[in-house]
C-alpha cells in the first residue's frame, strides 16, 4: 500500500476543569493510502475530531508520531503541513470575495498573479461556481458556501484533504447530494480524503474505509461492508446500522464449527474460529435478514411474538417485535404488493425466521 | 483670572456648608465665592447668631462667576468680585445698593480700600480682603531670594520654576521688571512685557496654580504664588519661604457685593454688617492669612500674621504693589500675547 | 383618520411614540447648543463676555487669514495649535491602541468570571474624579515621583527623567483617561472574531504574521477605527490633561477654547475655534459611519445560512 498518511500510537490527554484527565486519543495507529477516502466515525467525544486536528496541526500529540508522504510532521505547525481542512462551519473569510477566499492559500504562498487567477478559475469551475468569483460570501446559500470551502482547501493541491463534519449544517436532501458530489470530487482530484462524521449512514455511503473510534481507541478499521457485516465487537455492531444481538453459549466445538444454544433453548450451528466450550457469545442479526414464517432449515432460528411498534421507513417497515420469551426483536419487512398492512400492525401475532447464514458471531465485549 | 485661594485649586469642587445649628425659619443665605476663600468658622458664627442657614458655592475666576450671574436666576445673594470686576458688574447693573458705607461700623474700614471707581462711597459693596502675589520657594534648594530677577536666574541655573496660569499676572511680571504699569494698554509696552516671559520661557516648567505640593517636595524650586502660601510656610518653616519681590508685585482685592436679583436681600445685608465687626474679620484672617481692610481687626489677629511683612508689608513696599483694573477691549492685547507665549516652545 | 385603524397605522404610531423622545432630547441637548455655537461664531464679542448681535466674520478671519486690526489679527498660531493637537491626539490614539489591542485578545480568552472582573476593572477609574486621578499622575511622573524613584532604584537611569509638564506626560495622561473608550469597542470586535477563521488561515498555510495582516486585522478593523475615533475626538478637544500634566506648557486647541470663554471673555472667537474642531470631528464621523456600514455586512456574512 502506498501510504500518504501514517499515524503511529497517537496519544493525547486533556485536563478537565475539575482536575481529572480525559484520554482523547489512546494509542491510535492508522495508515491512509493515496486516493483513499477514509472516514473517522464515532459518537461525540470519541476522539475523531482530536485525531483530525492532530493531522492538521492544531493539536500537539503527547505521544506517537505522524508522517505525511514519508515526512515526519508530528511537531510541525499547522501552516507548514501539506494538508488542508474543510471546517464544520466552513470558516470562510467574510471580508473577502469568493475568488479571494479561494486564492487565499496561493496568495500567502506567493504564487504569481496569473497562475493564481487561472487556478482559482479552475477550482471554481470544478465545484460548479464558475462566474461567482466576485460575489460576497453573504450572497451564497449554505451549499454554495460548502463548495467555496472545498475549492479553497483544494486549490493549493494538498496531499490530504481533511473534512470536519462538513455536511452537518446542511439539510438532508442537500446533504445526500453533497455526499455524492464529494465522492466524485475525491475521485477527480485523486488525493486522500480524511472525513470526520458521527453519521454512520454518511460514513457507509462515501468511504473506502471507515475507522470506528470510541473512547480514544480504534474499535474497528475496515471497508463499510466489513463493518456492517462483520463487526468485531458489540460497540461497532451497535453503532453501525441497526441490529439484534442474541445471547448464546457455545456447547460444542469442532474446529471452526461450533454449536450455540440461545436463552430460548434453540440450537444452531455456527462457523467461527477460536471458540471454546461454554464460551458466552453474541449473535448479530441484521433486521433485513429476518424473514416472516416458519423456518425451512433445522439450523435456522425461529421466534414467535407480537408486533409492538411499526415504523414506515420508505420502502420497508421496521417492525419491533416482543418475542414470547420477552426479548425485543427488530425486523425489516418488505410487504408484498397484495399484502401491505396485515403483517405490520401492532398487536399482530407474528412468526419470524432467522436463516443460519445471517448469523454473525461476536466474541468481544464492548472495547472502551 | 486669578485664584484667591489658600489651599489646593479645584475649580470644579462646589460644596455647601450647612450650619451646625438646627435649620431655622430665619431663611437662608447663598454665597458664591472663590474656592477656599472664607473661613468656615465665620459662616458657622453667623448661623449661630442669626439662625440663617448659609450655603456656599465656589468659582475659579471672575469671568466664570460673571458668566453665571449674567445667565440670570443664579439664586446667589453675595458674590466676591475683584475690584475691577466690581466695576464691571456695577456697570452691567448686576449689583444691589446696600448703603453699607453709611453703617456706623463702616468706620472700621480703612478708606484706601474703597477702590472701585464706580462705587466711591461704598453704597454697594464692602471691601473684603486683599493680598499680594509673590514668590514661594524651597529653602533646601535655594538659600535666599528676593526679586523677580532672582527667580529667573534660578530658572536659568537649571532649577525648575512655575508661573501662574494667568495672562495678566504673568505678563504683569514683565511689566514690573520693565517698570511699566501692569494695566498698560500700550501695545509696545505689553509686547515688551511679554518678551521678558518669552525670553525666559525655556526655563519655565509650567504655568499652573497647583505648584505648592511640587515646591514642598522639591520637584520645583520656586513658584509664582499668592500670599496665602504663608499657610504652607507656617506648616513647613524649614522648607518653604515666601517673599514679595523687591522690584514690586501685584496685589489683589475682593469686595463683598450683594446681587441685584438676590433672593435673600435682607439676610445678605445682614451678613455684610456682620462682617464689619473686627472680631469676625480677624477670625477670617486667622485661617486665610491674608490682609483685611478692617483696622481694629488688625489688632486682634495673631501677632505672627500681623507682623509678617509679606502679609502686612510696610508702606514703602505697599506703595510698590499694583492692582489690576479692567482693560475693556484692550484685554485682547494680553490674550494675544498670552496665546503667543503659551504656544512657543 | 383611517391610518390608526390598521396594523400599519398602529405600527407607525408606535414608531412615532418611540422616536419622539430621543429626537426631542437630541434636538434640545445637541442641536440647539450646536446652533448657538454656529450663530455665536459669526457675532461680535461683548465687552464683558456674551455677544453683540452684529454679523462679524473676523472670528474666522483670525484663524483663517483675513483679519487685520488692532484687536483682531490673523495669527497662524491657531492653526498650528490645532495641528499640534491633532498630532497629540493621534499619538494618544496609537498609544492606547497598542495597549488595548493585545489586552482585548488577552481578556477575550479568559473564563467568563475573570472576563467580567477585568471589564469591571477597566471601568473602575470612572468612579473617581478625573482631576484627582490626574493629580495622581503628577505624583507618579514628577522628578521625585514613583516612576523616577522606581527606575533609579532599579539602576535603569541615574538622573530623573523629565516627564512632568511635557508632551509625553500629556499623551500618557490622555491615553490613561481614554483607554476605556478604546478598549470597549476593540474588545467587542475582538470577542466577535471567529477563532475558526484564524485556524482556517493557518491551515491554508499563512504564517502568524500573514494571518494577522490578512484575517485578524481586517476582521477587527471596525473596532480599531471605532475605538480610535472615540479616543481621538475627546483627545483633540481636551484641556484638563494638558493643563494638569502639561502644566499649560503643552497647549492644545481645547485650552485655547477654554481660555476664550473663561478668561479672554471672547465667546464668539471661542465658538469659531470650536467649529474648527467640530468640522474635523464631522469628517471623522462620516468616515466612521461608512466603516460601520461595512461592518454590518461582515456581521451578516458570519451568519452561515442553515441548509
């Protein structure tokens, strides 16, 4: 892998006003490849913003190192690092025109006027704002300001573009449109994007790889589908997408094959390495993998219960079911054309099947 | 133009003295006087005797007082103009006749102090107090001085001196040194007098009324000041000394006048009559350390004041003291020269 | 008649009711005195103060050059004093700016409680009489004063510095008096400064100096200009500081005006000199209004439209 960004063992603690300390980064290591779109995902306070600001140079690490394109930048001030940032609220300069905003990094670097003018023009064209150069920031909508911020950060051809929740101020439609545009833009300019968000849907949509952070530690690092299908721990399973976690106990192990027994007494065969007899595990079931009706395979799991709540989420219904054993269970059901309502009204008796192939074994507790 | 005060100048301060006795139905009396220019004990004594409450406001210059009175409805009963301002106010019809000159006790007043040309028989005002303007110096810096020439020599030797921030007093020094009248309206004489100040300007630290504390601390060696400096000389006899320069000096005199629109006319006249008493005039001098025109009072004042040659000088020195008269339009000559003095650096 | 029935009419009435008192207040306490000054400046001086109601252009003639009689002579000294006052006032502005600008940044970074405390400290001098505070400065600056004693005690100087009754003392005094007027508008604009803009500038490769020149300075310029004007105007017309700390050896236009009213008995000439200051102030205020209009635009710009 051709690494453009290498972070090793990054550590950072803050003092709290009452004298305690908060560990914002606790030994984070990460490599980002040229052209890669990497998202730092996590709840607020997980360390994702601290990590981003450590890359841009606004936070000084206590331990660990950062390399950009093979050069150590750990203690380099922000203005000397070959990275640029798109800020959460854009931080456009209100006293400058759009063109001057975009030209800012070129002007401070002493680029000659002709060259600056040409590159600013190209950038404005790239973000779809050709001809807007002389306007004031006030005359732009939120989405247009977003594009100016992008143009301003890209014009100096940084090696990495850092984006700090840049879409959070936009409404949902515009946000989805910008997500696609950002992805396209990233492919066009061909540099690494490091994107911070707390919105898992956004992360799943745009990223080549996602870094899930919690408590200053990387919980899992992988492609969106990996994270969704094969979360390594309970935290990731709960944070990325909706899911049902079923408690189970391993009763017999045979190589990578094992048998698990649920609280309800149902048994199923699973495939997972490193399991031990009597080990407690969790089985993850995504709501969309749940089917209505009785199982056709002996290893499939079967639940009977009563619909407690129904949410219409567009094409599907998200149905909350209280099983006969008292557990909550979530299932995404797509009604057939001739039966849109009967299976999805609260109070209805329902029979659900989880195919054995849809079970994912989680052995690790939440890691904090 | 001049400040008749014996302690620190603070033209902005205005305060009222409320008599010690309980307020009475006898009414009140409103005085408008120079800052610190009457012994509060005099007012207390008046209130105790008559039951009249006395209020006191202060001003910093004759012009300030005149402007206030001309504006009308001041509510004041008695003012203390300098002699030339007494004339001006009489001409402007601002004063009320009191016939104080007819009062039997007016015999106490030395007739030479009935100076106002417009009021030769004291039908209006009572001569109040007088004094001279000389030099106060720090004895730890300079041993002995007795003339204006000494003052400027001292300045030329590198010591700091302060002159009064007053056009006529300061240009007046030039007139005295040139032997011309401090009331001259001859343009050449005025310019020549101003030239004396201009010639010494580089060695004059400041034009200010607030020089006494600086002379005491030794930051300034000597200052042009009023006879009231004797109060500080008495308090710091080893440090301070005051003298009337040998070339001559200016003197000032204020008269006590009742205003034409005085709301408490009777009380005001009563106060003038009260002040004719020798013991009251003496009480005032005791604190003010200035001259009184009341002859029997001079026998009652403490001997160190009565015998102080700088407060009650001999007749030959007295004869060398000049008093300012109003110059009318020609005041502008002095203002022009004064502006020129203050703008040259 | 019809107007009061409608909403629009009621709004107009309310606006009228709200605007009338300040209009009358300004009219009575600002425009009328100003009008009196303008009229007086074209009248003949009265012998004992006041005015004689004859049209008279020599008050301006004395300042601007066409007066030539025994009593009314043109003298360039008035313009020289005016220019000298402008210079001293500008020096005061610069000195107070250099003190207040870093202080504003320093205080704006404090916790709220300390901020309030420091803002309170800055307004504290207003509780003590100005004359008393200026005499305190005499005690500090005189040759045997605290400053000289301190410097000599520390071995920095061997002879006392000549500060008292100099231009320097006047500038120090005026800067001291007017620092709150400089600080408050500066602080308002520094506090409003969005620190993310400073970060953005560094992120885009600007050095600290470039960030200051290209972002911080233009963004706080309205406060700098506002504070400068609010300090410049009263400094230009000040007469108390030059008379106490300058010992009247430092003459400013305010002293000349005071002298005309309080000792020279020439109200019309005092008014004419006052109009000279007024004209300078008006020009400055027009500049100020233009800049404030610009600031309004900045303020709007910093509000990012949601969505």
